[in-house]
């Protein structure tokens, strides 16, 4: 802990300056890597998310059930 003196205040300010210097320099080193990884991610995966998977699943189940209804409906109507 620092005392309530001018030297204590200078110690606290220097500690904050050193902390910010380290954190900012780490952030500046990480940002280019993050940007490259984000560009690669967007190039690979954004095109695959044009349609929602639930929508595709619902359309597939509807077309399957519609085909089954159109084939079995007339058969059951005429054969009963």
C-alpha cells in the first residue's frame, strides 16, 4: 500500500501507467492475429449461413409429408 504522500501518489500513478502500457501493448499484438482469424472464419462459414437450418428442416419435412399425402390420399379415396 502507498502512503497518503506525494511519493505514494507518484507510485500509484506509475503503477497504473505500467499496467496500461503492458495491457495496451498486448492488445496491439493480438489485434492483427484476431483480424486474420476473423477474415478466415468469415470466408469459410458465412456463406453456409444463408439459410437457417430449422427452415431447411421444416421445408424438407413439409415436402416429404406433402408427397406422401398426394400419393396415399387418392389411393385411399378410390380403394375404399
